[in-house]
């Protein structure tokens, strides 16, 4: 397992409701699993490994990696923070001890009930999937900036990027509402989302985000 982290434990604490007094080693596993599974699935192994290598050898800030640095800062890290919080919740509700799996107890508060735990997990998952879909949409629209994205040259055990869910998050994409299928002259529509724009046909389609308009 690669030991390069794309976010630090402190960054996770800063951008989540995880307390400052939580030990960093409690969070490291959640970050590592989240990036190795969810982030690698979204980027594909080739692009994912390139970014890991650039972070590891300190070249992520080089001019040649400007696009990858932007991708990391703007899209990958927010998604990774959200996924790591989602996975960390399990770590803080229960622990494997010598006597078996036990529920965590606090000296300064009461443990939450399972119903509240599931509510927090659902919210965390929704936030993570929202950020992940923003990442995937960016990669689709700007795929020319990332030659290693979906390059097709995969070795055994490597993953292609999963683009199937790139437009399934609950984000309303303009197009199927007021501007869809209406001409600019009569309705004053001059944006890319107009039916007569030069954007791809699906961009203004009522099915570009499922039935979520």
C-alpha cells in the first residue's frame, strides 16, 4: 500500500468537525483507504499514480504539473476530506480490542445512538459523493488537460477512471429549466446552456443530471 497521503491529518481536522485533540494516527487509515479506493476509482490508476509520485518527490508545484496541482487543490482534496470523514466515523464508533469489537466511550460525553450515527454517515456520504462528482465532471470537461486520464494503457491490477456516475449527483445542471430549448432572440438566452449554443447536445439536455432538475 502506498504511504503517500494527498491530504494531511491536520487538513482533515481543519475542514471537518473532527476535534483537534484526536490523534493523527486515528485518521491516517481513513485517509489512506479513501484515496486508494474512491479517489483512485475517479482518477484511474495512471492519473492517480502520477499525482502520488509528484507529491512524493516534491514536483507537484513545478510548472509542468500546474494542471495537476490545480486538480489536487481544487477537486481531489475536498473530495478526499469528505470521504475520509465518512470512513473515520466507523473508527470512532467502535474499536477492535483484545476482548473483541467494543463501542467507544468518552470521559466527557455520552456515546451517540446508532440512529444518529447512521444519520451522520448518510450526510457524510452525500457530501463526499457531491465533491467526487464535481471532480469527475471537471475531468470529463477538461480531459485534455490530463493526458493520463483514461489513457487506455493499463497494466494488470490497474483501474480505469469510473465515469459512470459523473452526472448522477444531486446537482441541478442548467439546461432543462428556463433556458432549455428556447432561443436567445425571444428569451434573451445567451449562455452556453441555450439550446442553440455550440456546446455538445447533451450539455443542454434534460437528461444530463438524471431526473434531478
